[in-house]
């Protein structure tokens, strides 16, 4: 594997941040130069217990970070899975790919740890998952410009994951960490395992009362080949964020995310064979983002505008790519309805990426939403589709007709999506595919036991093969298909 300067840079940033947080220089005069009555005051001024208690008090003081952008639309119950930091820690997930299984996706794994993990929802391939990181779409780039490999992300650097579910499509919102305490926070993690598996992570976060925040983090994951075979690889993630929130109504933030991947090709046991089981990746991706927000009033209600500018770069020995993104997200939220309009321009492949979303909840039991998406990909090529959702919820023990009470909580939902879409705009010969997808779902919650059933009917579709799995025959065109899924959750003990 070749030397990676990006890994060294993020490592140095982490070391500098850790040094700044862990070492507080204290100048202590010589005891023989002090008056007798000043010795007690000196002891009190450097008392480590007092300093520790002072930091602990700062931990209870909340400060204002920038509010999350995107994912704030009003949706019917059961439309979205929300995984907070605690949920991610308890999920026993190693990568973002592992979390997507909760939304019903199937994972194509290229082998053991450290290899590609490509999600596939209801045979739609790369078109079945969309990723939005802190408000901006995460576009496929580099060695594979048709699909995103979510196993390259570091879960350590994420604070929240939201999975919006629907027939044939999941929209995944990823949010980086957002420190909201006056006390600084440092996170260090070390993991080792078989085949030389190693993972080292460190994060430093700090926010001041003036509204200024600074965060830096890095994670390295590496694994050796099996015996004398192939499939060795390593991935380094780096993160740097600087923000200023002088008031609850205004703030700015700049951040950079770095992914440096070096994964070897996977070859058969006979290294003299010419076939390749999985193609590796070798390059560095850098995502930089500048964001400013304004809202009408403090809190989530009222008008809000987020302006975003981003740049995505890929560099390797054989390929260099550079894509810019700029746009605005305008939203308005009331207790019973919401509206948002997203308009983005990308300098490559998709010149216009727009989305209008409306949500309505006239009372607690009934809720509905509408979404329209329109994208221009250059020339006569475009994508446009609409999504309608409706949901009905009854709480456990709620009184119904004739005084009867429900022994369980009930959620009923339906989703319809219709339109046409180009799943890989980066391919010049890709054409729009027409589809009409329907889904119905029923959830029963008995308290300790919860069961959810989903039935979907999806139109015929021709998925684009993953670069890592070019020879997988099941990623071929599929006819109109019906899908039935059942999930259950058992909670024998209550925390």
C-alpha cells in the first residue's frame, strides 16, 4: 500500500487538538520566594479537584450549536427511523451500511471487515439509496461514479442518522457531531482483532460562550490480507469543523470531511488467475462545505433559510475530479403543517436539483405528506417524480367505538411514488426509467412486543451494476415484483 499524506494530515490535526486540550500550562513560583500566608492560596489555585469540579459544572451548561439542516419535514408516523448517538452505540453496527439493514436494505458484502458493503433495496441497486450529509447530497465520485459505498464513512464522527423509508428508495440523512456543552469533550478509541485488524479514533470538541465552536477528529481502520492472499486495505477518515452562532437566529459553519481509502483488489486463491473477484479503491475524497442559516424566531417554528456552498474533490494516480455545489433550503414550520423548498446546482451531471415537500397533521391520529422532485442532467435528460404518504395512528389503550379499548398501539400507512428517473446521471448513455411504486404498512405495538408488516409492489427496473460486483447476475433487470417484509422487536426488560 502506498504512503498516504492525507492520513498524516488528519493525524497531526488530531494530535494538535489533543495536546491543546490535555496540557494546560501552569506557572508555579518557587516556594522559598513566597510569603508564608500565600502558600495556602497557591495550593488552592492549582487544586486538581477544584479544576475537575469546575469542568464538570461546565458540562451541565448548554450552548447553541447550528441547528441541523434537512430532514425536518413533517412526515406520517413510521416513515423515518431516527438513530441518535446513543442508538448508534447500542446498535452493534460497525459501519453506516450495517445501520441501513434496519430500513430493509440487503448488503452485498465483498468479504470480511474492511471491504465494500453495497446496500440494495428491493432490487433497485444503486438507485435505492440516497445520502445527504449535513444538508448536501453525497454524490458518487472517483473509482465508482455510479454508487456510494457507505462502509467508507466513520460512525465515530457521526452524531445522528435518519433513514426515510419508502418503496424502492431510502433517503439517508447523516449528521456530523455537534458539540453543545461549555466543557470540552475528548473521545479516544482503540480496537484490534484478527488478521491485524486495527482501528484508532480520536475526537476533540470545544465550544465557547461567544458562540464559536471548533471540532477535529480522525479515524484509521486497517486490515491485513488473509494469509498470503489479497484483500488488505485501510481507510482514514478526517473531520474539521469551525462554526460561529452568535444568536439563536443566525450562524455560520465551515467544515471538511476527508476519506482516504486504499483497498487492494480481491483475487482468487490462485494468484496467477486473471479474474478479479472485487475491484479495490485507491484515492482520496475531500468534501468541504460552507453553510449559513437564518430563522425568523428561536425554535423550530417559523421561517428558516439555509444557504450552502460545497466542493467535492477526488484525487488518485489515474483520476482527478472536482464538483461544486451551491444552493438554498427554505422552509416554514407550524405545529400542524410544514413546507420546504430545496434548490441546488451542481457543476457536473445535475445542473438543477430541486425538491418541494409539504406535510400536514390536522390532528394527532392523521398525517400526510407530498413531495415533488425535479432534476436536470444536461441536454434533454431529466428526472421527475412525486411521492404521497398518509398515516393513521391509534395509541395503546385508546377508547374506540362502544367504549372498547385497543390492547395494542396501531399504525397504518400507505406510500405511492410515480415518475421517471435517471439513476446514474454520470453515465452519458443512461436513460430515464418510468415507474409507479406502491407500499402499505401495518404496525402493532403490544408494549414488550412490536411487529411491523410491509407490502410493496414495484415496477420493472434495470439496475446499474456495482463496480465492485460486476459479475453478480442477480443485479440484472427485474420485472414488476411484489415484496413482503415482516420485522419484530422484543423488549423483555425496560431500562
